[in-house]
């Protein structure tokens, strides 16, 4: 299941995806900016030739998401609306606090074990919920870790984004609560945007 948010975005003309850009459509649309998830596009000779500015945000914290919203608001003449959105987001996030602090291991996938480090916005999301990310000491965004490492982390809760083998986790973590995300949860947790409020709430209610 592939979720689209908001639904109205499905009506927008597509010029490609993360791996391919339709240059003919790009020339036709003549955008001033390209918002992308990879800064490498800035070095494309084709993009430079067209004089298009590439807008890239390094999403490493909740505050970086706020800054992205404010920047886009300023660029599109919606400064006050962007400020209100950020203010409402921040107020809601401050309301979410877990009753009892938990040690959380967030696994992007299980084969190999890919988790989140302190350069991922998800580490800050977990912190904002009042919980502890057991891999917050790793100076990376999405590091690969070993069985031995995660065994030593002793998580209370393991959140699994995608699992290749469910039996392994149950075998190695009999005392940990294991939660497998569904499509809807993956959609709002893994995408750094205004719905990050829902992600903080999710972790706070664990």
C-alpha cells in the first residue's frame, strides 16, 4: 500500500522520482526551485544550465523541520501561515510526554540491522516524546549495527519499520516489546514534515 499525503498531491503533475527526472517536463514547467531529498542534484550540469535553484534540507532534528516549513513559507509568500503552523506544531509536541520513560530501539530494517543515530530527526522525535533512543550515541543518520550491539542496548521496546525475519527478534529479545509498524504509521513517522507531531505522539503513547 502506497499512501499519498495530502490526497490533493496526486493531482499534481509529476516530473519524476528519486532516481529519474523527466527533463522535457522540467523544461516545460520552468520552475524557479526544485525541492529534493538529495543535494547531489545541485551539481547536475542540466540543472545549472537551466538556472534552477535546488532546495535541500538536512532533516536532523525537529527544529530542522520547523526551519524547512518557515523557509518554504517565506519563499511562497506564506510567511505568517508558516509561522502559525510551526507554532501549533511546537505547542502540540510539548503536550506529549510519556508516563514512564522507555528505552527504544528503532529499526529501519532487520537484514542487516539498520537503525537511527543522533543525526536522524527520528532520534530527536523519540527524545521529544520523553523516551530514550538506545542508539542516540551513534554519530550517524542511519548506521548498520550488529546483533551484539543491539543486545547490549537492552531496549524496553523495539519498533520495526521493515522486518525480514520476525523470529530472530523474538529469539534474541524475549523480554522486549516488539512493535511492527503498519503502512499508515510508516508514512507519518518516516517522513519529516508537519505530521511529525503524530510521530511524537506515537512514541509518547508507547
